[in-house]
């Protein structure tokens, strides 16, 4: 699909990520060096969250918005055969280089996670950490992930929580303690013209709307985790301070299973 045929948010987000992929190289390299997976900006160990199967031998997995590919690598090191799909060629350049340097075999493909050119039911496991999880329209990518999974297959994703969107000031500064944006009706947030650190176009839903979408699509919820920053966390990461993130959920993670 040519750039002009892509939905507006996918086109906008492609330009945004291609433009700033260089800024994510160092973080990607650091995560690739880590043997144990951690989740989100406060790097909560997988051992605490239990979102990944411990042994992924023989599983076919897809990383929807794989970025620099560290989650793809972590799944591959657990034994999975992994396809990483990403909207940014520049991010994929980093992922390809790191896969070669670390000797990890990944299939990496340029594309839109809302429309993956793979047959129905061909994956056992689907994952997104800040990829499709926030950059794709849930009404499109959740049914697409469902289509790609076999019955009984699992989808796990993590992104910023609706609380974080509601508490982000109009100028795009880090989250504060005022409810600034409406909670009801949450869907698309366009950060491209905010004053501070302008970004792309993100999506989230209210918790009840996520639940309704999962049920309507054919997923059952196995777990829902509101991420809390640990006592030892300090400073500000990306959009939230450690202090804020100890009081409110800055991020959330869903673990879903495709109904038989
Ligand atoms: C924060 S990075 C993801 C980090 C990732 N978990 C890793 O292991 O590096 C977000 C990624 O989502 C990708 N993305 C945004 N929109 C997308 C879409 N429609 N389809 C696929 N990937 C998308 C971006 O290009 C970017 O590489």
C-alpha cells in the first residue's frame, strides 16, 4: 500500500517515527542487551507481571509495532518464531542491525499493524508494547489481532493509561494532577500541534469501552494490570513523574485470550 493510500493517522505516525527513530537507537540497544524482559517506562520485570509464556518454544508470535525489536528478541529468546511488523522503515533498520549483532533470528516487515498481510489464525501469540497498543485505532487493530490469532491464542499489550491522557495539560507537558481532557468519549488524540514535544496521533479508550470492544470482538480478559511505579523510581520518564506514577496508573496492560 502506498503512503497516500494509508489512513491519515498511519501516514502521520510513519513520518513522525521515521523522523525521530535516531532518538530511540540508544534505548533499543540497551533493551536488546537485557536478558530478562521488562515492561513500560518504569521497567517492571516480566517476573512481576507474568504477561509472557515462560517457554515459547514452537509458538508463532507477532509483535505489532515492533520498533527496535527488543520485545521481538525477548520472545525469540524464549523459543518463539517471531514476525515483527512496523510502520517505520527507520525503526526497522535499527531492529535489523540489532538482530544481526545479537544473532537473533527475526522476520521483520514494513507495514501497518491494522492490516497485516497474513492468513487468519496463523499466530499463537500477539504482543504490542507501545506499538499498535497506542498508535493504531483499537476499533481496527483489535479485530485484526483477533483475526491473526488461532482460537485460544493470546494477545498481550501495554500502553499509557486513559488516566495519563486525561491528565495531560493542553500544551502537551507531562501529566499533572488536574483532569484536563474528557474521559468519556476518549478515542483519538492528536499531539502534532501541542507546544511541548509535539508527537503523532495516538488512541486509547475508556476502560469500559476497551472491555466492550474485547467482548464484541471475541476476546476474554485474562488479566488487566494498572502499572504503578516502584518505590525506587525517581525523576520523570517520557510523560510522567515517578511521584505521579506511584499515585495514579500511568500505564496499563491487558492479557486477552481469543475465545474458541
Ligand atoms: C515505542 S515504539 C515500540 C517499541 C517496541 N516495543 C520495541 O520493542 O522497540 C512504537 C512503534 O510503533 C510503530 N507504529 C506506529 N504506528 C504503527 C502502525 N500503524 N503499524 C505498525 N507499527 C506502528 C512505530 O513506527 C514505532 O516503531
